[in-house]
């Protein structure tokens, strides 16, 4: 543990976002290749870096989506400085940015106790699960979400996320040519959608929302079919969804990372959590 003589917490510049994402990759979190530009489409003031004696030593995200909700992430302290005050300083800065908003984080399992010191409580477990190889193809009729009316997509996404994240999602669905954002229609309206993006290792499917297990499976097959043959595919499966767990078992998915969704206040209501087959995180 190294204690700096001078510690500064400041906003991350756009030019530093790739550096921060590289940190996340080093931690084994396997970010998407376009994550930096997608995140910058959200709350551009919600990304912070810690400088210890002029050297980058940590970072944290705190994205204000609404007057009530802030989602945090990419909370990293360089191993050289862990155990000191940098993590505390980053958390305090994120909390200051969030104000009175509820803050949500996905904590790696062995860090849950640390988040507890800052007032966060577990809501449910998320398992990042790996599909070892692309499943056999299936003739599935889907729509490209980049060609679908965005106002209708925004309304559908709003059923699953308790705030307006349209600025982020407008970029998130632009994953071509290395990924895709696909929906399935029922009576002309979205009945589910998912996004696959190329990551540092393999591909990640998130989110994946569906009104029933059949639609979820069709979307999974359609999205995974966009991955390179033999490349692993990952989903963030909320363990409160029994149908999602069953789908993971059917396709031989194995746990890669254990996460815990945590909130510092009351968990936002999401009556459709049982329709979440892969959660953004």
C-alpha cells in the first residue's frame, strides 16, 4: 500500500476514457470495444479519475440517469495504492455527484463487504455466464433496432429501466459491423430485444429482455449467431430470473464472474425483472 502526498479527484477527460476501459480489461471485467464512446453519450460529467502525486491511481463512474437514479461502475484503484484513502475519496466524489439519488453498483462478490461500509445493501446476485461456443443457427425473424423507430424503442426500454437512458442506448445499439442490436416483434410491436457487442475477449450480450422464455431463446440464438465461430459469448444473468437460469443451463453456460447488484437506498421497482435475461452492467 502506497499513500500519496497529493491526491486529486477530477473529471476524466474524453481522451482518458480508453485508458480507463483498459484498466477495466486488466481487472478481468472484459469491457466492450466501443464502451468508452457509448458511455460518453450518457452523463458526461459522471466519470472521475484519482491522481496520486500526478499519476492516475483510480477511477469511478457515477452516471446520473434521472433525478432519482445514479448508476455507478468501473470502480478501480491501482493495486499499488489499494488499502489507502483513494477508494474512499472516489466513493465520496461519486456520492457528491449523485446527490440525493439512489446509487446502484454491481459489486464483484469478494468486494460486497467493502460496499457495505459505504451504506450499500445487496439486492440480488448476477452471474456473468459464458456460452463456450456459438449454438447452431436457427431461422429467426428479427428487426435491426438501428432501423426501428427510436421513440418506440425508447418506450420499450423504459419498461425495464427506471429512468431515461435514451442517450446511452442510442449509441449502445450501434454495434455493427462487429455486433448487432436485434428485436422480435409481436403484432407489430417489440416483444423483446437484445444487443451483442464485441469485447476484449469474445462477445457480450446485454441487455436481453423478452416477454417470455421462447422469445428470449430466439433472441439468444439470433444474437449469438452474430459472433465469430468458436468465440465465447457472455451474459449477465440475474439469479432472480428462474427462466434465465434454465436457459443458461440448456446451453451449457458456465459462471465467469459472480456479481451482486447493490443499492445505497431503496431498490428501484422493476416489476419486469423476471423478463430480464441479461442485464447491463
